[in-house]
């Protein structure tokens, strides 16, 4: 086995052969990655994605290790065996436990910062058959805001469990789990986020860097799985939520109408099985895009039957994998990956009920071809290497921007998670990682220096200028009517102060005689003309902002069809607060306020609409540029 190629500043911790499902592999643990070799292509996992590692005993009595790893498709479990013999040394199980603990830190999902002070350690207790990897430090209770206003529930909706003071990033919420949905309500009493029960895929408990009890909740959508971290105020609250979530997650639900294995489905309609073909499962009322079809799964193919004809059929060896997803209104669905001449394509199947979806997931997992197993010959004894010299990254390798897996530069999609590798080549080289990639960049980077934690955002209006990301996350999914009063007041204040500056301050500063310029003397002597000038300037400002909001909304919809036009209009209206702050300064103030407002809109689109950074910047500044072009064109006429 050739040695693993190391990155710059990467250190190898441990390497040895392992046994998975009676097949031999070779595993290498570094300061950044866990690499499993021995097949056509190696598998790589980031150290931060290892959620837990626990010792176990296999049925044969051999020592083993149970690893739980987080991937874009959800959590995966691996069982390693270490039978003592000619190849495997005694003590490999405990050695891997110690090395994984050292490489991943005391807590999963965390890497200790360079500036953090060392925590005092007590004497280690004697090892037991199942040692605990997580060390929970004592954390002072945070100042958690409490919300007393409950959200409005629909008819027939009942609350299963609710907890206040749950933190998502830097914002505190009161979260409710009902029989229909999961609700995140901010401290202002507004619903920040809500998810249908069918969208919740998986949940894992862990501790954050600060030692807070937390749950990593995987949520499915049309674009793939996303992960949201909920930090709870107490361990008991986290335990209660894990119990309720596990009873309702699709992966833990019991199939209600699952048919027994030997049952044969009688088919009606156009489709009829061929000689020797056995129908495994048939389901009607399945939606593909806007068409309702009947699906037939046999021991050789998948058939899609329409109302008047067979719309398509696929051999089982072309079906790659099936992933749970939720539709736009929470319908249970499956994202089916199908291989073809032009590469893999994805087809979304939306079912009328959860039991039907789970039946198809179960049958597809049994019939889909398994991945080719990796094999490594038993060649030689391996020794532990503690330090390896850094080497340059192979120019023929490319790392997936979503999961970090290593792929060849000519590959179209990631071999681990299926993400397109060349969609945004420029963005993958930069340090700016999209929020739609679950924002895992901040957890993967070690902290260069200790930074002060920002205090929780309290909903102040000035935060739209000083802390736009926190403000728009706090006032999430606002409509134009919610921001109307602040928008109108900002424009009125700007128009009044600007006219007063033009009429009185500008002649004094520039030493202009009002007698030589009739406009200044008229404004100073005629109150009606002064008021009329304010109204005209105010109307021009309103028209310019509305044009900018329309252009920004159209550009954002072109870049990202999932955004909401009304919410983008509210974001632009909120950003006009900068005109009331500095827009009345003669000459330079108007341009500075416009640029400041566009930058605030940029941050608002990223935080409030989950847009990519580049797309949000183009949408925000393009509207400002078009408004100034129109104003200059009107002034030159």
C-alpha cells in the first residue's frame, strides 16, 4: 500500500489495517482526514465529521470499533473489527480510540483554538469496556431572552414539546415541535423558520466548542440535505427533544402498510410484467413534476406508467442511489439518482403518504446494486507513524466544495456526495463558502486568535446598519408592510434635512450671497416653496428606491428562483436607513448612503434569502447602478 499523500502542515496520527464486513482495508488518521484505502478509489472523511467513536464486541467475540460519521446524505455508521492474529496487533481497538480522541479534540464538531486557555484536568479514571470520548466542561448559564408570545397554531395542530432559549448561531429562539411542523420563534414573537415534519431527516446529539448540549438536525429539501445546529440551555431539554424527534423522524418510523415479502402485487392498466418478471411493489398517485403516475418496481426494472402510456422505464443497474427529500409543501419524496450516457441525473418522486415513501426506500435499498467492495492483500506488518513531512497537493486532485472528499480533476461529480465539482470553479478556490453548503467552513478552520463573542442581537433598528446579518436573521421573512413605517420615516427625515442643508447651510459654508442666486433667497423667504421642494425631493427618492427594489428582486430571482420578491423589497426598504444617517451631507453624502444601503442589502440577501455571496452582491449593486444611470440621464435632458 503506497503511503498517503499529505497536505501542507498535515500530520499523520495513526495507520493500520482494519476489517469491515470480513474484508480487509487500510485506514490512516491524520490531523485533518480519516482515509480508508484498498479499493478503486479511497474514501476520505474530515476529522470534524466524526460524531462519535465507541468500542464494541462483535458476535464472534472480536474487539471492534463503532464509528458514526456525518455526510451530506445523513449519518453513516461503520463497524471496524480488529481480530488479533498475524496481521492485527493486540490493542488496536484502544489505540484507535485514543488517536481519534486526540485528533478530533475533546468534543465532536470542534477544534480547540490556539488562544484558548487550557482547562484543568482531573485524574483519568480506569478504562472500562466503553470509555466516554466527550468531556463536558462547566459553562456558566447564558443570559437567555424569554419570549412569552406563542405563535398562532392551525386547526388540529397540537404542541408536543417546546423549549425557550435555544440558540441557532448567535440568535436565541423558542422552538416548538407540533404534530405538523417544527417552529423557530425569535424573541420578537415572529416565526423565524418553520419546517414540516416530513422535511426532518435525522438528528444527532453532541456538545459544542463551548460545552453546550446541542443537536445537529438534518433537514431535507429539493436541493439536498442541510444541517442546522440547535444549542440547548440544559442537558435535560436536549434529551427530551432527542426522544421526541426520534419518534417522528422518517428513519425511525415503523411502516404502517408495508407488504410482506412474498406478496405479489396485481397490476392493472397499461403495464404488464414480462415472462419471468416479478413485480415487487406498485404505487399510484406518485407525482413527478406536474404529472401523476403509477410506479412499478420489478426484479429487473423500474417502470413509470402514465394515464395513457408508459412514460419511462429504467433497468435496476442504472439506479445508483435513493435519498429521502421533502416537497415544496412538505410532501414525502425520494431523490432517485439514475446513471445514463451523459452522466447521473436526478428524478424527484413525491408520494401521497409517508408509509408509501418508506416502502420504496426499503425496497430500493434491497434491490440497488451494492458498491464494489475494497480489498487489500495481507502483505506486511504496519507501524505507527507519528509525524510525516508535509508535501505539495497533487495537481491531479480536486476536493469537493461540499464534503471535502478528494476526487480526480477530470471528474464531473463528487464520488462521495454527488455534488458538481466544476459548477463554481472560482468560488471553490476562494475562502468564501456558500451558506447553502451548510456553512461548515467556520467549524473546519482553526481560530487564529481569540475573538470576543458578539452580544446577542436585541432587535434594535440601528442594527440594520451596524449588524445587518444579525438584524435580517432576526427580522426574518418580513413583508414590505412590516418595514413601511421605517422606510417612510427615513425618506422624510432625509428630504427635510437635505433641503435645510441646501437652503441655509450650503450658502454659509460656500460663502454664496443669496442675492446673486435667486434660488437660495426664494427658499429662505418663501415657506411654501420650501415645503414644495421637500415634497418633490421626497417623491423622487421614493421612486428611486422602488425602482431599485424591483431591479434587485428581478436580478435575485434570475440568480436564485427560490427567493421571494416581497421579502427582497422589505430588505431594500430597511436598508434605506443609511440615507437618514448620512444621506443629507452635501454632494458626497448621497453617494456614500447609496453604497452603504447596497452593502446592507447584500448582507440582507445572504442572511434572509440564503443567497450565495456573489449572487447577492450582483443583485444589490446592480439596482443601485441602474438608479444612478436613470438619474443622470434625466438630469442631462
